[in-house]
């Protein structure tokens, strides 16, 4: 088994197929991603937490909490306020989970061709 430094892959190896743990990890990753997104946008704009808080009519501890990966209360309204303050547009999307991904038409077509060639 090859070694990896990817934390998610390591957790997957350790937890195996425990769905409860996998769900918890997925939720934690979403919170981490949102917190990192806010931090990255704020620092790219050259703003302190206090400066961003002032722009959205809030206080510095609120921004600190939003940038904490353990925080689970991110709201669309707050994310939109931050986006507007940073002259950004908030973009959300649904993507298939890895386990439920449907093959694309291109992949289906390729696999059909391979079956025809091997027959």
C-alpha cells in the first residue's frame, strides 16, 4: 500500500466503510471549505476581520467564528453579505456525491465502444 499525505484518504483507510463516520467527515469538510473560502476571500481583499465585520455591519468575533472550521452555522444570508462586501458573487452548486455519480454520456459511449470491440 502506497503512502499518502492526503488527510481525507488517510481517514478513509482508518475508518473503513463506517457510514456514520464518513458522514461526519463529509460534514466537517464542508464546514472547513466554507471557513477557508471566507478567510481566503477576506485576506485576498487585504482586509482584517474587524474591517470585514464593519463592512457587513457586524463584529470581529463573528468573522472569527465564520472562519473557524468547527463552526456549523454558516447561513446563505451571511455568505451573501460577505460576498457583496468583498465585491464578489456567491456561487453555489449541487454536485453528485462520489458514490452516486452517474456516468457521463461520453463515458457511457466509450464503454459501449469498448464492449463492442471486445465482442
